C-alpha cells in the first residue's frame, strides 16, 4: 500500500495530491491513508502537507527500502523479492540461510550496514551504515558447478558497467572480481556456491560497493587502499538507482550466459579489466612469482607469462599489479 | 573414561578384570568405575559381573558409539572427531552446520537413523534405525572447486573396496557414485560442496550403506531396487568395522590425491565400475539418448558413444544401464 501511495505522489510531482483522491484511487479509507503517510514520514520520507490541497513528496530518505528499489527496478525476476534489513552480520549469510530454506531464484538481500561483512579468503569488509550498497543475490543457475566461478566475473562486469555509466567514472576490474577506482578498492565481490555432483543448488553473489564512505570509516591499514564512488563521481547518483542499474545489468548478462554461454561476459570482462597487460605478482598457494598478465582463458583463469617465458594459469591466490609498472593508476 | 574401561576389558578378554584393578590403572575411585560400568550396560554393552573376580565384556551393542569407532579406527585424522546422534534428519545437514561453524577437517557425523535422509537431486534415502551406516564426513581439501566432483568418485572407491573386502561380496560402482550389488542399490553417496572463487570452503560427503535392511523398510516402488550387504555377505562383519575400513580407505585415497592428483583414484574407479562397457540410457537435462559407456575422462565425466557414433560427455543427469544388455547382473 505504501509503495502505491508513493507511486501516486511521485506521479503527481509538485502538484499536491489530496488524501481524498488517494483514498479514492486506492479504495481505502482516508484514515488509513493518513496512517500510511505518518509511517512514511517516520521512515524518513519528507512529505509536505499543504492545507486544503494535499500531500507533496519532497524527498525520499537515503534508504534502500524495498518500495524504493521496486519503484525503480525494471528487471523481470532479479531482485523482485527483497529481504531488507537495517543491520545484519553479513548479507551473504542471510542469503545462504534463505537459499537453504528454498527461496526463489533472484532473491535480493540488502542491508544498510553489515557488522561482519565478508570478503574473499575469510577477509573482512567494512560496511558502515548507509555509506555503501551491501547486497547479495541468490541465483539458481542451470550452469555446471565447474562454471560457477564465471558468475563472479559476470557480477564484476554488471557492477563496473553500472557505476561507470551512472557516476561517470572509470573504474576497472582487477582479476578476478575486485573493482578499483584510481588504483584503490571500490567494490568487493564474494561469490559462494553450494553444489552437488553435476548440479548447482545455488550461488550467492555478495557485493559491497563503497558509495559515500569516508576515510574515517576504515582501519588505518585500509585507509590508503579504499575509495568510494562519490569521491570521483562526475554525475550525481542515488544508491537506489545504482543498485537497480546493477541488478538490470546482472539479469541481462545472466540471461545472455544461459542462452549463449559465457563468451560475451568474458569479452566484456576483458574490456573493463585493469589486470590484463600489466606486470603482476602472483602469490599462489605453492609459490610466488612475477610475470605479465596476458589474458583470461575460457574458464576465467588468469594467464600469466612468467619472467622465464613460460605460461602459468592462476586458479587461486592473490594477484597484485606491480605499482612501478601500473598504467592508468590502476594498482592494488 | 568409558572408552578406556572398554579398552581394558577388551584387552582382558575372557579373564575377569576386577573393579579394583581398573580403578588402580585409571586412577579413579571404584565407585566411579562401578557407575561407568552401569552406564555402559545401559548403553547396551553386555558386561558379566563374576562375583569376587571382576568384569568380562561379553558383547558390544550394535551401535556406532564414538568409543566403539575410536577403538577400531586406525586413521590419522579422518573420523577422529565424531558427532554421534541416535536420530537426525540428515547427517549431511548436521555436517554442513558444523562445517559452517568452523569444525576441523575430517569430522565424522554418524547417526543410527535419519528421518530425512537425502539422495542426489533432492531424492530421499531410507535410513532405518541401526540397519545401515548413515554417515557424513567434512573435508577441507586443497583442491580447486572444479575438482570437487572427483571427491565423490573417491568416496565411491573407498566404500566399495571396504565392503567387498570385508563382506566378501562383489559390489560395483554405477556412474557417478551409486554402489550396486546384484544389480540393486546398496549405497548412495551425496557430496555437497561449499566454495568461493578458487577455494573450497568444505566438502561434505554423505554416505548411506544398507547393511541389514529388510524389504519391509522400503516403500513399494523401492523394494525391488534395494539390497543390503548382509543379504549377500560371505563373511561376517560389524557396522563399526565396516565404517572404520571405509574411513581408512578414504583417508588413504585422499592423501594420495593430495600428493599425486586424482589419476590413481580414477584408475581404481574404473576397476570397480559396472557402467563402463555397458549399453546405457542417458537422461540429460536437455535430451535423452542411448549409447555405450566407454570411459570416464580426467574430470570423472562419463564418455558415451551414442548410437550415431558421436561421443557425448555426461556432466549431469541420470544414467541407467540397459537391463537387456547388462553383464554381471549389474543394472539399475
């Protein structure tokens, strides 16, 4: 109901809309409308009451409320069911819990803050209140377990495309799925899979985007390595719009991957990569070596030409771009 | 303490062991020893009290108690931590819960009965009380997520080897991981993986072995398809001994795979397979076809030569051996 009231107010723009008119259109009592308006105000919506004329929606709160997301979202199925929390330990954990309980394909879990945000390899992710977009989606893809890692590349492409277009910045993907801006970390993606032999039960893609974090949000050792979109944005943007654009990209890329395979995703990934062509240091589980990042293979693995000329495929481990050799300021 | 008392009684064999002697060796009071003996009797241990001489262990109960398992187990790390329950919904679910909480590599979850035993592709698994071995192990292997499916082949080899040796039967593996005896289903294995990009968090291998089920345990449609070890066993065996032999095989094969790769596992799998060489029907997600199962590839995928001569790799779906063409009575 509140979603419908907001839709009517938005459609009415700066022209006041009377309680009577809303009540008539939605077929509920004026008292009920009044109560909903009070609730919306409590949630942070700035709604002017013009005496004898009606209501005007001045401003929506800076919150990722489901009604806000749904009023902007154009996807067919991704993010149309939403689990919204003000604060959670980790949106990935909530998503996995709901996936284990049999939630549908495309569920979105979003929170204003994470108290225990997770990164790859058991690292943490700083997720302060309303200063970023911390969300996870549950996918139940028809891919093989062997192909699941490519979903994480898909997510990186969806996110970087949306950010660059909406904010007018030039962020880039560091293999496999970090997104850097001015050489600093803007986005982290943690993909977790639950699979049995030959069958993916679900994939949870967790994404953390620093939209308006400040240097004080991070511990000292992270301060020089982190960046937020607002710091470099040429265009104004809202978190809701950015989230909706990302979900749209993700749905489009996912449907393309289902029907055509991952080749188009990998091609786009290459376009946005700041790793390819660079001199890199690879810390693999069994050895550390230097070389040039040449390409990714069909599986999304990074191909590195080592200093002795031999090629190595990076399947796990950390890849850092060597600052001395970095182009476009892209290193981390 | 009870484990130690049982060890002393076992070592003493048919010679009565006095409460005083036990109390002396274990450095606890005779009253404490007496209480532990009562508890063991309550658990089903048949312990004779010979007046003025002491205790004799006549028979252990038909239970998979941790103390029983640990008194037979020779492994280094697999199964040395045990979560034992009389009844659970599914040992895999318990194992996943404990794995999510950070349990160690090699944890064993075992139950006398499962009320909601699970098979592949969301099928059920009948698991009546003390009539089978229903267990799961948690592994945290250094393999890549892409290699995890081979763990399920490893488990099948470990199980079939132990059963055939201990019970003197000739069970065989139907691709990928069912174990058949006289053409009927003896063992089901459900491997579930939790992974992120390039890193396996954990693999849970759940195994259900019908040891002494009867036809009445199964619903009508399953009755003709199920079999138990006892039905064909040439050698007497206990569930505890079989479980320990399986865990030993699993540990050996796992360590071999870690140091040498999966080639030896795949070679053993081929040896025990009843699928290779057979005419099969393949129900894949997108089509159904007939052909001859020729081999498995390096990834454990089944290679089928279709009737038109082309080769197809089976990555998911159901493979049934065609009864009319089955050799060695192996079909299902």
